[in-house]
C-alpha cells in the first residue's frame, strides 16, 4: 500500500504477456532444479474489463486504507463496501445441489446390530469435552467455545485428529472475526503508543 518513503505505492498491473513470461520463467527455473511454488504463478481465472482500472492511484490507495481501517470495526459498525462489478468468469463454478444419502435397509439393520453388540470402550476427558469409544466410533461431547451449547461429534475410532471446539460454521466465522478484531485492536494500540 505504501512504499519506503511513505507515499502510496503504485499498482502493478499484470498483463497477459507478462503472465506468459512468468510461466516460462517458472518452467526454466524448474528445469534448472529450483522449486517453484504453484501459488507464485498468476491465476487467470478472471478476465475482461476491471472497473478498478479506472481509479487513480490515490483513489486506489484510499480503498486499501478503507479496507484496513474497516477490519478493526465491530461487525455492526463496519460500513458495507463492495467491489464494483464488471469482471466475468472464464471458468464457470460448479452448481452444488442437495445430496440425498440412501442406505440399503439390510445394511442399516446389520450396522445397528453390530453397534448394539459392541461393548462401550474406553472414555477420557479432553480439552473442552469428553471422548467415549462406542463400538467402532469415537464420540466427543462438549460445549461450544462461543455459544456454550452442547454438541456431539462422531468419527471412526482409527482417526487421530483434533476435535472441533466450535459447533458449526456460523460460530467458527464469528470466532475468526472476533479474534481478527482483537488482533487489529492490539496492533493499533501498539502503533498509537
């Protein structure tokens, strides 16, 4: 956003031929044995006219500053700013429909019988909840860090990953936003001091 002298940094426009040159440069570097991260390659999924090209460098820098300043506001106080439309997708995103899972009744009965016959296994306390082995599954019961509601997670007993501490996507999003706000507040407090 700003260069070493404190002036607004000018935008670096990527043109199509430059993207081709970068791709060839990456191929040459890989041929010489260097590691080239796929994230460094320019993605050309968007094309067409970009409305932000009409902005002057000062207006573009002001938009960046607004985005930075908005990140520290509470969700209710944050102004709604939107990127102007005008770009088109080269690659059409997939359409996600509802998924219906059907299980053969005989398989469901057999699974229920096997789970009923299985004796309850070990149980132990974990960070924020309690894990019980029920048949071939581990069951975690605990409370959400954000909304303090009880929720349950099940997974195969062979898996050894961390248990989620937030009950759903909504709580996870709010938790992430709250931590980002706190981080920005501490950064601003350090800058002001």
